[in-house]
């Protein structure tokens, strides 16, 4: 029975890479479904940096909104930005690493508890491949990060934006 699950996950990754996630009913951040090794990572093959949280906001806000309620996060999801440009590229060298989740996504509770200045390890996992719909040199969306928060001893992962490269 494990083969259909593997086939489904592989198919989901292919669909997500092509920016066609909206064609099926599944979260855009496929990385969230995978089980990552817990704790701080010390892999040589994965780029990780120790940094701090820059901002924590609901996924959807109004331009002048400065304070947020728990309901704001629960209704729209969470956006966490970090003080690192890990994962950026020459076309957008000042892009900061971030994770965006929709409401009810695994990891939201840890993300909502983040505070500016919290120490975290941010690991850059992937960027989208070029497709007919995605030019990753021009569209910075779809980069996937894994975050470990030192204060909470908790981790979460996801894309840096609401939509994948080439998406809506």
C-alpha cells in the first residue's frame, strides 16, 4: 500500500514544480507534508544559517495594520520573514528568506509564537525549476525553507510566498 502514497507524493511534487497546484485539492507547500529530521541541522549538503526573525504577521493584512490578534492569524494564515538573504539570487539579491502558510496548516502554531529577534536556523531546501510558466530568475516565489526555532525547540517548513513561481 505504500507505493500509491509514494506515487501520489511524487505526482504532487511534479504538479507543484509546474505551478499547477490549483488543479488539485492539496496545499501548495508540499514540503510541509514531509517529515524532516528534528532539531538543528548540521548537513554539509543543505545550506543553513543561524539568523533571527525579522517579522511575524498574518498572511493577509491591511496596509496600515500594525497590531494583530490571534483571530487574524487563524483566519488567514501566517507569514514569517527572517534577517537573511539565504535562497536569494542575482536577479533579487536582497530577497529575505520567509515562510508563508495558509490557515490550518501544520506548523502555524509555532509560526504564530515567533517574535522579532528570536534566534532560528533557516535552511534553504529548493527553488522552482524553469518551466513554461515559471522563470525563477524573474519570479522569486516558490522557494522552500525549513526553520528550526531555538527558543521553542520547534520546526516548520514551507514556501516563501502564497503562490508558487508562475502562479496567480
